[in-house]
């Protein structure tokens, strides 16, 4: 077997393993379920309540680790970035 054939075989094996891991994770019942905790869709946003530049209303969410995080806990921090993921 030439070196080139070995490299191609290795790349195919890595791609197959990555594909298998991707699909195996989707069916894993222990995978965290992302989205609203109650299983219902969230209500539409009230665009009149908060304007650009206003202080955001306080809210609490559960992190993937199970810890409850509250927005006001981060008040006074230099920068706070919020990233929301919608579950599948």
C-alpha cells in the first residue's frame, strides 16, 4: 500500500467516524434538551416594553450545567454577552 493510499484510507475512516458520532449524539437520550423548559413555545416579544439603550428586564434561565443564572447577577460586569440557543 502506498503512502497516498494510506492517507486517503485514513481520511475516509476519520470522516466515517465523525459522521457516526454526529448521528449517534442525536439519538442519545442523555443529551440535554434545549429550549423552553415547559416545552411550549415562548410568547412573542413586546417590542414597546424595552427600547434600545434601556436596561434589560431581569430574568433567570437554567444553564446546561443545571445552575440557575439571573441577568442581574452580571450587572456591573464590564461586558456581558448573551447567547440564546433554540433546541431542536
